[in-house]
C-alpha cells in the first residue's frame, strides 16, 4: 500500500521542527541501561527516572509466550524490514550486509552453536575438542548433517571455505586476523604453498585447525565454522564464486529450510528440510519478503507478516499496544556510529593505509564533532529510549568487556567551539576555515531508511553547523552506501565522514572492525598503539578475564582519545511476533531454533 503524501510530508515537517528544538537542547547525559546477559535481561548502573513515552529494554522478554496448541505443519511470513532490496549474496563465505544474513539464517548455519555468554557449545552440527596447548581445534561433523541436495557435509567442505577465503582472488570481506592466525595461511595466501599446512582433514567428517597462538577469542567466535560445498564450488574459479548462480540464484545450505524460489532482492520462499539434522521442522513453509519501514505496521496489523527481523524502534511508541502481536526485546549486538575517512585500502597487500594529510586527520576536529551532538536526547526523542547514548566501541551486549564507567565524550557544544578556536579553526562568517585559512567543507553520507533516517542525519549536520562547521549531507541507499564507504576495497574519495552501523558478532575482539588488516575498517585508521592493544587482547595473558578486561578498557579509552569513529547509539532489537506463532525467541543462547517454530492456527491473528 502506498503511504499518503500528506502524512509523509506532515511527519517530515514535524521532525524538522523537532530537530531545531533538539539542537538547542542541553540536557546532560543520563545513566543508560547495560545488560547482565545477552538474553534481554538488563541492569542499570544508576536507574534513571523514566520519562513519559520513553521505554527501556528492561521492559521486554526475549522468548515468545506460547498460546494454544500447535497445529500440524502450517506456514508463516517473515518480514525483512528495509527501504531497499537485499543484495542477494546468499552464502556465508561471501555476504557482507545484514539483510543477506537475515535471508541466510533460514537455510544455512554454522557447524557450532554458542551459549548466552558467546562460548562455543557441543550442541551444534559438529562437536569440537581443543588440544592441551589450546592451539588446535578438532571438529567432528555429525553423521546426519547433509546439504540440501543430500550430499554429506564433510571436513573437506570446511577446508574449502578456508582455502577460498585465503585465496588471493577472493573478493569477500572475511580475510582478516581470524584467518591469518591459522598456521600456514600466510604462505598459502602469498602463493608460496598449495595447501594450508595448519588444516588437516582427518576423515570424511573430522578436521583439525591449528593456530599460531592460543587465544581466548578462539572459544568465542574466532573459529570459522561455515563450510562451502566442495561438490558445487570445488572446481569453480574463486574470482567468479560470489557472482555465481550457486550464490545468487540457487543457494544451498544444510539448515532447517530449503530455498524453493527467489525473487531477487524482494522475496524468498523456503520449504522445510525433512532431512534436517535436528529433525524435520514443524513448519512446512516460510515466505520472506522485504517490507518498507513505512508499511510495516499495516503488514503486522493485517496479519500480512507474522514476524519481522527488527521493528523500527521510532514507531514503537505509537504501536506498543498492537493487539495481535507480542513484542519481544533484547540488547542488540550492534551500535550506530559516525566514522571519519582517514586513509584508503591497499587491496594488493590487504591492509589499511592511513593518510596523515586526510581532511579529517586532526583528532581535535573529530573530537569537537563528537562533543557537538546530544545522543542522549537523540535516543529518547527519535527512538523513545530503545536506542541510547553510546560511549565506547565495545557495546553493552558484551557486559564483561564493555567499560560502563567510561563516559566517552559528553555533549558540550561550547567546549567544542573552544576546542576548535584553540586549534585555529577560525570563523569566517557563518563557518570556520582550516587552520591555514583555506575553506573547510566536509562531505557526510548517511543511509536512507525509515522516516527517521534523514531527519536524524540533518540533526547531526545542524549540530555541526552550530559550532561553525559546514557539512554537506548526502543520503544513500543501503547497498550503494557500503560500496562507497569501502565494502569492496574501493573508497570513494568524495566522502569525508559517514554514519553507519556495526553488528559486532559474538567475539568481543574488535580487530575484525578496527584492525590494520580488516576490510571493514572503513575509517582506514591504523597506528602502532592500536596494533599493540588489539594483539594484547587476544594474547596468552588475555586468558585471565580481568587482564583482558583491563586491556580492552585501555583500548576503549584509546579510541575515545583518537576518535577515528565515534559511537552514537547502542540499540535494542524490538521484534513483534504474531500471537499464533509458537516456539520463537530472539537473542543468543536460548536453545530455541528455527526448526522449532510452529503456529496454533492456519491464519495470522489480525489486530482488533
């Protein structure tokens, strides 16, 4: 259904009025919630007084309440909330965007699962053992784990995934410290060896992977456990894999459901995998379809969808009492941030090259821009408290290592002005010049999305204008946005800064986002101190949890001081679930899987 032009225009006008009010607001940062686990339970360091219309993740459960009795079979519709098509790179080895991950989860999975503390378990499609020195992982794939075409998932399939990711022709984002830490990977990647010496296929279903060093991250997400079907990809040119029909049109997995049909970027129909290793799913069919954020409420109320990947939190206040759904909530393993382009990506050598002469190279300028924005008020006014002021680059989804005592850089526009004055950024009329007196214009890109996306980006631009900085805004749709900020290794030279979001994964190690060899390090920041701290975080001494916490506290403060990026908002996932749905949960370590999903009626409940 088309949204009325009047309602959209009225909303946009109201939001712009609010932006002007927010820009003048000087309310200081309130205490923010931090989770005691990743299952939606939270604690607060200093419980703030609740404001009317402001919610807390504390108010939600993350497991759906079952009602009635499950029927035999049935089908559901899952809404992927997005204002753009999903890219359609439907293989874990190659995908990069969260929309594709939401498609992948229905038909494929990793060999290992993890608990609520993000530690690998032996409850998945494979079990694992570690050597006494902690350097070798031996995975044994269960006998009944098969690809959707009936072929067994084998040790050679996992070996192939490592060989493809380590290949020079690989064009995906995975090759980083998690792979370079495998014994023999450096020589293989450089073409000096035909095999990876640290990977041994012990039998059809058993494989060992040996690492240069034993690190605490190996048990919490540091081992790649997503196989690549050798009988399909084994003879394919690595450079052509990501664009092949086997990835784009006819993807294969070993998950609970099988891909039946794909309408590129728009929808996917899945049917149950009767041969699924956990047992045949309870549902017969799942239909995934892309839903625009502007129509998600109507789709939910009408029963057009039963589930969505994530409900726009800016719409929760007006729909909290929707009668046909139960809202689940959990701390998201993600945060939004603003990044500064400080260099480029050297594709030949697979590393960041930081440019000391980049436009945004002055960390005083970057700090002032952080000081100028009031993210506490952004979280309350734009997201009703379901996103909240972010302070460091390790989010509260990892409470053991998130430094809740670190305030980050607090909102203080007058201090920002003073900082710029002292650094030589002088006002010349409305805007400031560079210290050398030449004009300063900053090009800022942000993603399109729901109704909040552009007003929020404009609030940031107005906040920077209030301290005398001329910032030009460009709104870009999701897929094009990440290509331009460096997802393919090519950095758009016209971008000086950008607003984006990170899903941080289960492993707390931030090297995959901020390491020198991380393609996802879109700011292109690097330094010897950063290298040192990241290395210490996965060193032998870091097996002592207190020591690792000390190291990551130091890293969090270092990144606050250097400001290559600054976090803006931590996030809650709010997921409405139709009342007919049974056996569903969000978050980690719940023990509830997609194969458990069931319904208590043929048709979705409709809102009263």
